[in-house]
């Protein structure tokens, strides 16, 4: 059997839509001096096979790109159209021509907020941003570069909104889930590294709580699971992280995982 390709994942941001610290909040998490309790909006960068793949592009993207010297992206995978996942897309323009993958509904939202990037409205001289439709269960292939890379979009439910997660080889990334269909649980079997959202300790209608995510992670059984997309109600990083079962961790901003 061939060795699986080397992958490096960087957590660019690990917070929910409002960020941590929450503006004006005096709680111990928002007042913490631990840098792991300072979280930008949720996004990640996967590097594999000489490619850089950005997963979501929230309103903190420009700062994240500066921090990590991101000067191009071979693909941008969008999970859904909520502002905390697409609010930085205008800032991909300096990266040059870019391919964005998302569901048709989400592509429509991108066209509406950035009409100057597309079709007859395209601002002269601006980079070409190409939109590609992703459908759950239908493998996407990035054919440029040294070898093709397969990406499998997965159906995820965000309360009543159908959104996407992605599996790439032994890695899968799911955020903003409040439930996962059976076929998605099946499609996650065999992943070595799972990223899964876990909003906070209390239950929430549109996002898994940490306890719910731990149960899903046990079912999937990845070697390592990292949780992401937190509110300040996740508790102090150091304390909550230490309470997790073996092989499970809270992600934090700028954490890199190689596998
Ligand atoms: Zn979100
Ligand atoms: Zn707080
Ligand atoms: Zn959302």
C-alpha cells in the first residue's frame, strides 16, 4: 500500500461568528492572558502535495493571511454562506486567480456580495475568481499540479440549513454542524485526523456542544480529533482541553498539525 500523502493543517481561526474574546465581555475566558483563549473567526489551511487549500474565508482572513504568509491558494472550499465563513472573500483578490468550491446556493451568495468579480460586471484587470459547484457525495478533483487531488464534499446539517463538510484523504473538516446524516458518519470512517465543531459546553440549536461532538468523535474513531468554532462558553482552553478523552483536543489559533 502506498503511503498516504503528507499533510499539514494550520488552524487560522477557531472561534464562532462573534470571536473570542467577545466584545465587552468580562468573563474569565474573555479576560484570559493565555494566547490560546484569543480566537479569530473559524478557518483552516491544508497543505498537501504542494497545494494550499483554504477552508472557509471569514472576516479575519486578511490578518490570518498576513500571519501565515498566505500568498496564494490553489482552492478555497466553502462550507456555507454565513458571514463568519465567507466575510473575507474579497481579500483573496490579491492572491491572484482563485478557484472557489461551494454548493450552488452558496455560490449565488458569493456572486451577490461580490458582483464586481464576475461576468459582465467584472472590474477590468481584477483577478479571475472561478466558482465551482460542489455537491455532497460527488468527488471533486483538483487536476492542476503534480498529481490530482480528490476532495469529497459531505452533507452536514446546521440546524435546518444543509451545508458541506469535506474529506480529503485521511483528513476531514466539519464545522457548524448540529447533526450529521448517517451517510456522512459512514463517509468519515477511516479518517486519521478529524476536525469537528463544538460551540460551547451548554447545548445549542445550531451547533454541536462539546459533549455532543465528543460522542460523534468516538463514533468516527479517528486517531486524532480537534474541535473548533468555539464561543467563550467553551471555558478556559487549558482546563477544557485537559478534560477531553485521549486523542481529542481543542484546537487553537496558529496550531499546526502534521500527519
Ligand atoms: Zn460559523
Ligand atoms: Zn466572555
Ligand atoms: Zn454558520
